[in-house]
C-alpha cells in the first residue's frame, strides 16, 4: 500500500523506511555485535590465551547481557516507544564493541561483551516488534523476514573483510571490534533520526491496512501487560524458542573454530564458507516469513527446526568440505526464519501494541538457551578434545524444538487487528 499526497500522487509508504532502518538495526545489534564474534574468536582466543571453555563463556557473557535487557527492552518499548529504546540500545552495543577491542584480559573481555549484549537486547527486540505496528497482520511475516536479513548482510561482509584484517595484523581482531563499534554508533544516531514508533505519528495507517478496516483505537499497553504473562500461547512459544537459542548459538559460535582446528580450513577459507552461508541466508527470513503467512506459524516452525537439526548434526558427524558446505547451505536457507516467525506470531496473538512486550518475554527463554549453549559446548569440547559431541547435542535440541513446535496451537489475529 502506498500513501497518497494531497494531489493524488502516490508516494512510498513510510513503513518501507522503517523496515529498511529496522534491517540496519538488526545488522548492528545482532550481525556485528554477536555473529561477528565467530570470525574474530580464533585470533582473539590466541591473543588472550583463552581455552574453549573461556571462549564459550565470552559468548555466554554477551548473551546473558542480551537476556537481561531483552524482556525489559520490550516492555520499555511498549511504554515509551521503540525509537528511544532502540537508539540507546545501539549506542550501548557500539560502546561495548569499542571497549572489547581494548580488552587485555579474559575478565575485561567478558565485561565488555556483557555490555554489548545489554545493548543488543535493548535494540533488537523492539526493532523486530516495530514491524507489527507498521505492517498489517497478513504482512507481518513478510516484514519480519526482511528485517532479519540484517544478520545475513553482516555474515557476508564479516566473512569477506575480517579474515583480511586478521591475516594482516596479529591484533586485527581489535581493529575489527573498533570498526564494528563505530558502525553501530552511527546506526544509533540514524535510528533516532529516522524511526517512528507508529504510523499514527505520521497520520498513516499500517501498510496493507485500508481505511475501511476501521481499526479500533489502541488501548494503553501498560494496563494490558498482564495479558502477555497470562497467555498460554506466549509461554508455549517461549519454551519452543529455547531450542533455537541453545542450538544455533553453538553452531555459529564455534563455526570457525571447528573448521580451522578440526576441518583443515585456513582463516580465509573458513571466512569464505561463512560468507557463503550469509549469501544463502539473505532471503531466508523473507521466504519463511511469507511461508508462515500462508501455512501458519506452527507448521513453518516445525519445518525450520527439522532443517536445523539436520544441519547441526551434519556439521558434527562429517568432516569433509562437501558436508560442511551442505550444512552451511541448509542453515543459511533457514537461519533467521525462527526469530521472524516468532515476531509475527507475537503480533498475531496480542496485537501491535503489546507485541514488543510479548517478544521481549519469549526472548527471555530464547536468551536462556543462548546463554547456556556456548559454555556447555566449550566445556564439552575441552573434555572430549573435539567439537563433534557439542554439534550433535545442538542437532538433538533442534529436533526437540521441532517436536515442541508441532504441539503449538494454531492461533488467529486478535479481534480488531485484522
């Protein structure tokens, strides 16, 4: 749907501007702040003399920070508006990445990775939930699917440029964090200037919603927060989300380390495979978001979890270039689809005003899985001398996620939100 000017000329609906900026928020808050760590990890591990358990704990520190702010960030966005929370969150993430580049010890690195996680949680959750305010229910999966492509763009760029920094300079990992931090701070300023909390701020309707649909006036989200925490459907989504957080973060955190330490890859060849995964993941959120609009969130989640289970198990069981490539392609084709489907499902269940709080609440469960996964995987690798058991565990947990998704009850948009 396009917005009309006074003389009848059609102009681009501002929802597309919000969606573009939302994609950039995901690029900074997740793509750089979290997924960039996988490429940087081997050099950072050598420089700071970290074992696998400590390397996993750094990822856990980041994810504990993310967990701490995800639910609070969603609630604050419902109360004060996503724009303010997103800008502050990106600024915190940017500062955290800059300071990570100055780390001299494991402890200092853990503190600054935790700060980065705070900022990521405060900015990513409201950015994803913002799509439910700017797009009609039948287009929410589509919009959320585009927004999560920010992570794919980061995988592509990180896979190309960071290995070159690491080869050229032993402290290239520090330079990489500084670049990430500056870029994210710039995005914080842009988010403050560009984002708007809701279409009504610009006298618009959500994209895809027509005037004759006559949506009811929004009620105070503060007065309805109890609906989020009393909803069985929201709790069920949260428990299913745990499986994704636990399994995928193991896959990505030690992706480079397994390839370099156990697969015979160089930094550059591992970076090339990381970039390949990024290219395949570029449209995964869009594709699966649209699929979930068509076949329902439940069925879409079931199929995605099954593909993840196959990808993670394959990465652990076999060590040939062909198996690694197939695993990366399978994951890429589905990588960010689960967060996109979850964001759309929260809007379906509770509507656009409470969607940030709902998404923040289920992200609490997602974050618990993420926080536990890397430490468990790192400890298993140190104990066994290989990452194979950790990847098989990731595959098994993803399969449990598929079972949990299959048990979800189908749900329809709430009354008055169609």
